[in-house]
C-alpha cells in the first residue's frame, strides 16, 4: 500500500507563488511516474504536470513556463513550484503516483486559492 502526503497549499494573491510537495511512503512500490492534477467544482480532474522515472516532463499548456515539477528520488518526493499564479489556478491539487502495473495512487488533495 502506498500513501501520498501532500503539503504546501494555501492562499496567495495573483502573481504570487506556492510550492507543493508530495511524499510517497509504503512498502513494495515502484514509482513509474508521479504528477500533479487539479480539480475545480463541476469539472474533471486535469493534469497539471508530471515527471516520469526517466525524467520526462509533461506540463499542461496553461501552466507551461510558470510551474516546474521536480523530484527527490532518494525521498520519493515530488515538488511543484508554482510562479505567477492566476485566479484560474485556484483548485484542489492532487498528487498522483503510477506504478508499472497500471496501479494509480492519489493523495488527499490540497487547496490552492489565488485571489486578491
């Protein structure tokens, strides 16, 4: 069983920045990839950024150039540095972990609010 613990959400003014972190723990898991998704009420969860075990990065067009995903392999942790935040970035952000067998794990979610 894998547990994902997220931290770093909060409220910020437009143009501000936040850094999200997600730590994976458990036994017998192998990280194929990790990423961040976000969801607002009434909408589907959408990919924000992802990083594969080999280091391949993938960003949503709406955050490209403003958000940076990185990982600390030794600690099974992934970070999302968010700069130049906009009101439309407001959402619950979820950490995601994929295993090679297709199993997907999710964190509990952390709220990010961008408002003046």
